[in-house]
C-alpha cells in the first residue's frame, strides 16, 4: 500500500528519524476513516477507530481505580492507543461478525508487520510490543485495557437503546459471552456491565434466548 505522504512528500530538509516518525504519524490519519459499528451518543453517525481509542484512553484514566490488580496507568493508556492501529491496514472486524472474524488474527498480524515497520527500529519494536501485550492479555495492564475496550461499546449501545446488540442473530447469551474480558480485570466494572446488559434485555434492547 502506498503511504499518504507519497502524494505529498515531506520537505527534503526533514530527514532521517524524524522523517520516519512524521510519515508514520501522517499514515495514522487513516485511523480516523475506519468506521466501527458502534453508534455515537452525541451525533447521528457511527464511531471511528480514532474516536474509540481516545475514549478508551480517557476511560483508563478515570476508571483505573476499579482494576482488581494495581496497574501502571500510563502503560494501560499506551496499550489502548496502540491496540487498533493495525486496523489502518486490516480494517475493523465487528464483534458479532462471525464470518469477518475468520482470518482476523492473520490479517492483523500482517498489518502490524507492515505498519510498525514504518517507524525507526527502536520505536517499531516498542509499538509492536505494546500491540502484542494487548493481544496476549498476560499483564494486569493488558487485561484492564481489554476490559475497557469491551465496556466502551456497551455504554454506546446502552445510550442507543440497542446499537450493535440488535445485530441479526445476536441474543443475550452472545452479549454476555463477549464480556468475559471485563470480569478478568475488574469485579466492579463486571458488575456494572452485568447490570447494563440485564436491564437492556428487560427493555427489549437485547433479544432473549
């Protein structure tokens, strides 16, 4: 894939490490055009990946006190900022898209290889390590970051009176099955998630079995 800067290369006076970093920063502008399925609350349109990642970073700052294990808040913020960058090349795979999820891991790994290689080597290694950490969910920070990644769309769906919960074929059991990551990281947020889903089901926003 050609880079966004191929059409308008940076001035020749900008060279070396800084040129690589700025090319990467500009390439990440593509993230603003990756549309997710979650509806916005304050506007009549769908959320994009950049908005999603910003919202997660804010939630980590505000909700870190509810992590069941102590976490490095800065590290968790870095994880949520980086976690969806691969979708710049791999595209978004909606949570309830069983067909689209086939081959997702392979697509995203290939995208990570291509995207992070644009950076200077040391930063490419760092960014790839963050992405791998989020995906593996073996650290307290990664588990909490993943929990927040699952909670945010629940809040948007609640405010929309259904949102992606009303995807054809999706029922309560499907919604509950996909919140396991919240339970892995925060008892308090898991309780809140359960309350949201239970009430949404009572209101008919989520189909029962």
